[in-house]
């Protein structure tokens, strides 16, 4: 009688000693959940802040604070944050206590990179007098920039280190017609240089141009963004800190790399950032991706989104990655009446968060926070891809785009995904003697489980990868 045993696939690769890029941050957005979460009990708010901003939780190093436009013409109050703008030079900084509370929390927890981004100018400065459905008014750049820098300077004076400003988030849409589902302002490609140059001039006049970087232009698609760069970027290329894009076209690896190369060519090598993505179904291997409705809290979809982080960092060589809404109420079911609501896919919700809450909290008193598998997979990146760490590329015939080697002065962290339904082993050769110390794994049955260290000695180590999982193995840069 012959016995059959499962065969474990072994993939071998060599870790380079030459860094490919230095990371600047990983995080997500503070739109629009603060409107609701501010109403939750203080203990829940503090727990949420810890879940987002501390290493016991996601440990994000980037937080995108949404400076509201006032919500004029927006039908959904959750997506209509108040603005401090009253009139030119006159502000009410007690406006939007919801958004500014979590901005302060991010600062208090020491999040190193805080971006202030705007979906629209205040309604009096837009073409239609609304916070959506209109567009930027040519010639209003100085007034718009003065407002933005006044607000940034206010928060910096209060001890909150606004380090980047994005003055036009998804300028390729008005998000109209009025009444709209959210704020938005069209900024034609030919107008974008005015927005950037006005902002830079205002920052420079106050001695802030080296302290606050300008991000542009956050177009929604990697296919569209490079076709518009020639209309605005040459005039202001030296004023832009980083070229920032969204990826709602869900590009293939080849198209993603094509975008990065086009952006580098158009900007004399400026670094590119991925700053917004959400809302896709699909498999762990990445098939079936595309903007779509549907709530899928399972490991399969979480690995699909983890694959997008690998795409940005490994394929695109980018230094920074942000998810969209870190917290969402688009759960698509009623958690108080269904014990499987938050763990089972449905077609009514949206996969646009790491943490979910009950949209009916105000009437049913449900203040629970629901962590889906996406929280735990993103934690691998938030905890180990810190600003100043570097990516060491892999070489060899078995090197793949689902492995990320992160280096600092004392440690190598290897984040590796196995999207298949069979176990495998990653066999790595490091550029120096190392010592495996611990590991962490997220799978269908594990959230962020501590696992046994990799096995091996000297420069050669074996890293077991369970089926349909994301693992991080930690190595000290010294002998055991």
C-alpha cells in the first residue's frame, strides 16, 4: 500500500543588500466616519484611536484629515463635514468637532505623517456656491490658498504637525449633480497649476514651504492621471513634494508600473504615492478586482487588498500607501439581529473599511466596533513598514510580488502572502547572518496570531506559509 502525503511547494529567493526604496508611511483617511464615531461613548472613541494609531492596533504612520467644505448641497450629512471658513480671514475653529477630535487623537498618539486634504473649496469660493457639483474658479487660487494655509497654521500652532496638504482630492469629478452624495470640486487640468502655485506661494510667504509638502493631484485613475500631467505639472513640478494618485481603475501589475514610469518621466523622478483605494471584490490571487459594491469581510478579500499593497510597494516601488475610509458603516446587514452579519459576505454593503460600526447606532444603541480580516492583514504593514525603513528586493527565479522584505538598523521583517489553498515554504538567503526571532500570521482562523520563528541558521532560512494567509517573520540582524 502506498501512502500519499501533501507536497509543500518551496520557493527560493535571495534578499538583496541594496535598498530599492525608503518608506514614508502607510495609513488611511479620516473621512467620513468621525461624524458618527464622535457620538460614541468616550471609552469607545479612545479604543478606536488605539486601534488605529497604536502598534497594539494598526499602528498607522499616516493619517489623512479631511478639511470639510461645509456640505452645502450634499444630501448625506455624514459626508458633509463642517468648514471653519466664515468669510475671508474669518474662521470658526470650533466647527467640525468630530473631525478635529480624531485629528488631535492622531497627533496625541504620535502619528508622524498628517495630511490635510480637501474635496472642495468652501462653498463661497466654488463656481456654483455649493460644496459639490461645481468647479474651481480660475483666479481664486490666492483666496483658496490663504484659507488652506490659515487652517494649517492654526493646527500647527496648536501642536498638530500638519506635514502635507492636498488641495484637490479627485479633481476629475464634481461629484454632482446637486444634491450630491459627497463633497467634490472639479479642477480642470489647465487649472491645477494655479491651485499648486498659489498654495506654494502662500506657504513660502510664511516660511512654511519646507515644513509642509504639497501633494498633487490625486486623480482617481492611474490610466487618466499621466495623460493630464502635461497640462499642469511642468509649471509647478518643483513645488510638488510627491505625485499622488488613486487606483480606482484597479490596474494590472504591468499597467501600474507603466503609470509609475510615466509619472517619473513627467516629473523628473518625483516619488509617487498611492493615497486612496477601496471597494472591490475578488480573489486572494487578485483576479476579479474592480470597483464594485459588496461587503466581504473574509480572509479571501482581505488578501486581495493586501495584494494591492504589495503591488504599490513591490511592483511600483512606491514609498507610501493609504487606504480610503479606515472605518465604515457600510456593513450591509444588521449585526444585532444576525450573529454572522459581520463575518459573512453580502451584496448590500461595501468593502471600504478596516473597522465597521452599526449605521443604526443612534436608534438601537449599538456602539460595538467590528474588526474584519482587512484590519488584521493591514496591521502587518502598519506595524512593520515604518517611515525610514527600507525595502530590500528579492532576486532569483522564484522571487514573487507577494513578498516584502523590510529593513531597519536592527531587524529584517519579511511580510509574505500565500494566496493559494495549499501550504508552501519560502526559502530565503539573506545578505548577512540573521536570527529568526518570532512571527505573526493572519488566516481564516487567526487574526494576528504569534507563530514559531523561521527555521535555519546563518544566512539561510525557511519560512512556512500556511494556505490562504499573510505572515510576517522577524529576524535580528545578528547571529542567534
